[in-house]
């Protein structure tokens, strides 16, 4: 296990990892955070690397539990054309705006549900489903990287992204918001992800043992 102070990207935690089911804890912008397997970093350094990790995985958002940190932090972006996946175009060149949110508190401002978008998750790669009911518009109150309080309103797809990432901070995955038979349809794929997750956690635990790096 590489212990680097400035990793280029973080390993993504996969379906079956217990950290994805934990309710994340609040944090301060001045905290030092330790992603398992790496040296302590500032919140800003972690957020920057989370964005790079998200770009490499061709995603639109990434929550701290997905890199093994049970803290209330997520990053998200808006892209040109809302075409986040399935293209060779470098995603960073198509970013309209990026967001880093500490301790986000989400409030629904349009209760009408939208089920029209396909939804996926970087921790459940290869599985995409329509029908996840999300509020059409939300307001998010959060703290930025300078410790300043912020409020933003979002609708349609961006509102969905914010809701998806906030769910992660409460241990909720998008499959939880679909009928049980949908998860059952992906039983084989989810079992494979669980096995990969278990193998990674075993490797991580071995690396933590005294003398493991000798």
C-alpha cells in the first residue's frame, strides 16, 4: 500500500464496503483528514484529489465515504452538454463549475418527483437505472473550503446529483431507492463487487500491520 502525501487519485470503495453504509460525521475546513492508506492531508488537498479521482472515473460527483472517509464532504461538477460519460473528451476541459461542499444540508424546494434520468454510482460501476425518484429542485446550505457558509439552489439534473451525493453521507445508495427486484436483477454483479471490496479491505488491513512495509 503506497503511503503518499499527495496521491494523484484515491482508490474507490465499492459496493459491500461497510464505510458506504455509515452515517458520516461533520468536519471543519481546518481538519486534517487521513484517507486509509495515505498520509494526513488538509481538507482542500483531499477535495482536490477527490475531483481528480472523479474525473478519472468519469463521474459527476464523489462523496468522502466513497474514498473511505466517513465525513460530510462531497465534490460535484457541472459539465457542458450534461454528457458526463461515454466519451474520450477530457472531462476537465468541459467543466462549467465545480462544487466542494462541507456539511451540506439539503432542503427540498420543489417536491414534485422526477424519475426521468438514468442514475449510476462510482461505487457500483457498470449498473445504471432509471426510475430513481428525486425532487426536482433543492436548496443546499454548506460550508466552503474557506469555512464560509454558502447556499445554492439547483434543479433538474444538478439537483439529482446533490441529492445522490448527500445520500452517500447518510449511508444510502441509489439502489436503495428502487424496488427490491431491481437489486435482485443485479445479484451476480453486486456479489462480484462485494468480493472485490472484501479483497481490497483485506489488502488494506494487511498494509496497516506493524512491519508490513518492511
